[in-house]
C-alpha cells in the first residue's frame, strides 16, 4: 500500500460520509475505524474528514486541485469526485480510494 503515502500529492481532501447505524454503512464505518490512523500518519497535512449523518448513503469524496492561498480564496476552483460505497467491502473501499488517488495524478498531467 505504498500509494497511501502519496495521497497528499494527488488529493487535497478526503471525505467519508456514512450513517452511524445503518447496515449499508457498516463497511464504511469499519474502513474508517481501521484505516484513518494509518492514512493520517502517512499524510498528516491531508484533511481526512469523517461525516456521520443519520440515514445518509455511504460515500467517499475526493477533492483535487491546489489549496487556495489567502489572496485567492474567492476564486478557488476545484474538482471533486464521489463514489457510492453502498454494498462495498472494506477492501473494495480501499481500492476505490486508490482509484481516486490515481485519478488525481491524471488530472495533474492535463
């Protein structure tokens, strides 16, 4: 999982949304529980946001682009991609995160 160490080079933010109690969000909850510490340890400056909301479908969001400087906050234009995690296993969620990171690398070359 060497790709995890380079997440902060291809992503500017990771957001995981899930329901605290629904069975559809169980794998997303476990993924965060088991992987949050490792991802943050390898990418301490990368925002990894966890959002719990009753009834929400589990989702993984990736934000790409450069972080805005103070003078350009109002004109920041980023790209976000979302993956629905409903029905996926922890391993599949990990693979989706890797795919989102690779997509960020391809955005840099365009």
